[in-house]
C-alpha cells in the first residue's frame, strides 16, 4: 500500500452521539471509510483538493438501489457496508434528513438534492422509482439522450447549477454524455455556514504561507484570539471551528512545521484521526487561518474500480433492479466541488453525476495555531460524525 493510499479512513467513532441510531452509526462508519478511500486517490494527484464524500455516496447509493447480486455486493462493500442491507436506503435518508434539519438554523443553509434522468421510452421498474422517490426524493425526469444528448446535458447541468446556488455550473462537460446513455443520477449539496464566532475583517492581514512546492508567498490571514476546539500531538495540531447552532464544524489538521503534509496524511490511520478529534477540547487559542477559495473536479471511475467497485462498470453488471434486465452498466461517475473560507464562515458546494449506459497530546497555555503551510480540512457533522466535505490546501492562492 502506498503512503498516500494510507491517508485515511475517516472513521470518526469518537464523533457519534449516544442518541445516534445503530443503523445510522453503521452507515456513518462505513461512508467515512469510503471518504478515506476517495481522499487517498485524490491526494495522489497533488495540488489542492476538495470533494464531498456525501454527494458521491448519495449518487452511488441511488445506483445501488437498482443493483443485484455481485454488483450490489461490491458496491455495498465499497460504500463501507457489511453487506447488502434492505434497510440501508431508509437509514441513509433518515441520517441526511436529521443533519439537514439541524443545519438550517441561524442563517445557515444546508441543501441536499438528488435527481433521476431517464431516456424517453426506456422502461424502468416502479419498485426502483418508488425507492428513489421515497429515500432520495428523486422522481424520474424524461430526456432524450439518444436524439438530443446536448439538450439532456444542458437540462442536467441547469438542475445542478440551481441546486448548488450557481457554484457548480457544468457537471457534465460537452461530450460528457453519450447517445447510449439511458439513465443519469445526480446528487448536489450546498452549504453556507456562519462561524459561531466570526473573524473581524480589520484583523485580516497578509502573512507568509509556504506551499508544498515553490517559494513562500503572501496571502490574507484571518486572525482571532478566542475559544476554539484544540488538540495537539507530536505530529501536529488540530483546530476546530463551529458553525453557529448547526452541530457542523470545520477541522484543520496542521502538520508540524518540520514535516511535509504527506507525512501527516500517511500517518492518519483510523485510530489516529479518531484520537486527534476525540482529544479536541475548548482552549483559548491565537488562531491564524488563511482565506481561500478552491475548486476540484475528477472522473471517479478509476478510483471506484480500484476500491473494489469493478463489476458495475463491465458487461457483467447486474442492474436488473432498474429495468428487470441485465442490459445496463455504470459508464462514468463525475464529481465537482468548490469551497470558500472567509471571515464570516464557509460556503461549499458539490455535485456528482453517475451515468448508466447500455452494455456495449502535550498542551501549553494559550497555544498559537497558524496554518501557514499545507493542511487537511474537514467539514463534518459532529453529532453523527459524517464527513460532508474533505480536502486539503496546498496553496491558497491557486
């Protein structure tokens, strides 16, 4: 296993509340392991990274609703589940519903939406559409991939743009959908969270940031001395900033100044990450965090196949739960994400499209936390532990 592939899994058992139902805890543990796999593959490419494991999981979960046999078993395993569980979809829906209700308070917004786009005249089973409508609120919309693939692409992109508040303009690039596409499932997530304690604009000052590659550069740093979640180990520091009244938090994992980010990533086993987050407690900290805005996009097919989701992309795929035939395969999974961190809070959005085609710690008083070098960040629900966004900042100016 490579150093990067060992980056995570983000298994945040320490973040699960006592009131979280067992089914939801199992889903959270599994999906956070899936998050670690996705992040590990993204991190191999170098540069800034931001993705929404939640958005990818939601899109794949809708595909899973129509999978059977070995295809379903592989997909369930990659999504971190012990096996094919008929209660999975209802439990997933309940988890997201609870996070959504808790996060839309005090001027904060958390929006999650799913959609199903079907070739005109292509018959799909009522059981499949009922499952997607019930668990994912995704009713089928008919389009003409065969006769007007660009028109279908435009409609899906317009839906994505609307459900990410204009942050993800073009989920599918020109030529991204083919005339043999029969279904496309899309998942979008948007978050606009206000810090529990905002940074003052007057305190934002330029300071040095040292990227992983290149020379030190001046970037705007937000500064505030106050109460933060804080933990420190021999490997580095963790800072947690809460979004007002939501149960959601932004975590920064900062390596020691003498160590590259790759060392911190490779050392972040499940137990170590849980230990870092479990050790967080309120401290007075002099915090200095760079403002940044980054975007990321990727075709996830190769990553998903390497994680074990092989059957779904081949002619052996069994999606007979969709149309009662074995004539469909997963042709592509695309993902785009965007995040901006400012004095007021965080705005983030992501979308995932899955197309299906015919088969052809030591503490010191008032610690100083300055994120002036590459770091990993998470946006997570502290009540369930579910990771909604994950990424890293290698260079805040790129």
